[in-house]
C-alpha cells in the first residue's frame, strides 16, 4: 500500500500520507463543549498515523445549527477553549487537523425526546418530500449564516487548525440549497438550475476563504445522495457536475471531499464502465482540484448499515490501491475502520492488516 503513504502538499499544508479521518458525528460533547475525552479520541488517531483528521461536524453560531445537544459547537468561549485543547493534543501527537463547520438545517432532531432550542431553518421551510417543516430563511438569516461560517473559520485559524472543511453534503443546510426538492426560493439563493442554487455555497466559500490565510487550503464536502433520499443525483452528467462544482472551486474551494456510499462504485458507468472513475475521480477530472474520496473503506458493509445496527468485517484494500495508483483521487477518508482501529494507518503501513478488527455498531456507544 505504498501509494497510501506518499506525502502530499496542498498550498501550505504538508501531509505525511494520504489517509484522512472522515468526519463522524459522535454526540459526546455535552452542551456543545468538547472535553478531554474528545481531545484524547482525536489524539489517538493522530498518534496512530492518520495523515489528516477532519473532526465531526461542529455547529456554527446560528440557532438550530446542531440537531443534538451533544454535537460540539464551534462558537462560545467554552466550546472554542475545548477545541483549542483538541488542536494541542493532535499537534502533540504529530498530527494535522481540520474542523468541519456545519449547519444541520431542516433535518429532524437525532433524539426526538430532547427539546430543541428553536425552530429549524432552511431554504424554503419544506422537507425533501415537499411537506412543511421548520421555517424558510429570510435574507437576513441567509446573510448572517454566511457571516457565521466566516467567523467560525476565523476562530479556527486563531486556534491553530491546519485547514478547514465545510459540510456541504448529505442533505444538511448547504446541501439543502443545492437540492431543488428543498430549495424553491425565488430570490438569488434559489433557481431552476443547480448552478443557481449553488450561489449560497459559493458565497460561503468566498467569505470563508477571505477569513483564512492564503496558504491554508479550504476543503468542501459534497455528495450526490441525501439522507432524505439515497437515490438523488444532483448532477446526472459530467457537464452538469462541472457546472455545479466548477464555480465552487473558482470561489475558493481547494479540495473537494466527494462523499459517496461505496468508494469503488463508478459515478458515470454509462461513460467509462463498471471500473470507471468514482465521484472524487470525476470531480478531480472536471475541476482540477485535489479530491478526497470516501465510502466504506476497508470494510465489507457500507456505512448506512451501521445505523441499523449492522457490523462490518475488514475488507481487502486492493481496489483502493488500484484507484490511487492511477491518480484517480488524492486522498482517502476512512470512517468506521478508524473508530474500530485508532492505529489503522500505522498497521496498514507496517503490513499488519491482519491485526485490524471489523466495525461493530456497539462501538458508537462510547468514545475510545
């Protein structure tokens, strides 16, 4: 697996290898404050050889940006102090780390029995089926949300994070603006086409980019599928994908984190076959940006099954090596396999794959 351990530099960020810890919501930060247990959780993965850690999604300073009180916030003195300790712990172990800045938008609460601070907000106040849900954001709400993403980025820079990721995938707020089923606005933040509905994301990217040093890369996570509908394909052709992602790269996104459920699946098999480029591969080809691929890496079951309580066994990494050897994408994000194996990277690098353990859904019940 030598290709996984080739170093990579993107702007001023130098990584020792191509393995990224994927962002995974854990809800172990009471009242939004990450504690010593969170710092130790990320430190272990850095010490285990992970090239770049992307934190779980962290809520910006907007009402209802988090849909569970245990999701960490990225605003307020206590939460930011906690993140400062996380950065210190990861850097102390020789690692690099990015916060994932997030707004959950119009999605149900993770625990319906827990009260929410207010009414959830989104593009048009409707869910993915067109039913009323939450409230439609006003122009002032939109402007403030963009500003709060930028202020969170500025705080991340002050805290010493190495790079920043924006969560624009999986049916959360930024992605809700992309998706015509949830974005039916008739102002400049809506429109009949995907590029029109991408203006919200582009403005966030632009203002976040302005809050960052010029040599710090900005990562944008996107997906075709939505948690509201796994079959959605925002861009069904390469031309439509280029029209969607190209302006976001032009606005300042240096890296596209192209999320799919299974990294080995081709994005457009009708064009280049069953072994064709995946989502990250096409994103790189069309935009020229560096890309991160992700999706059920090193496991035989895809991650959505974990939420149904299903476990996964360790799987062969040969297909990953083939695609990376071909230069299809630049980095690979590993999720559940890193929950199960904090030393995943070191064990793979040292040829100790036989020591890797599979993922059990019960592992989500504690932070270790």
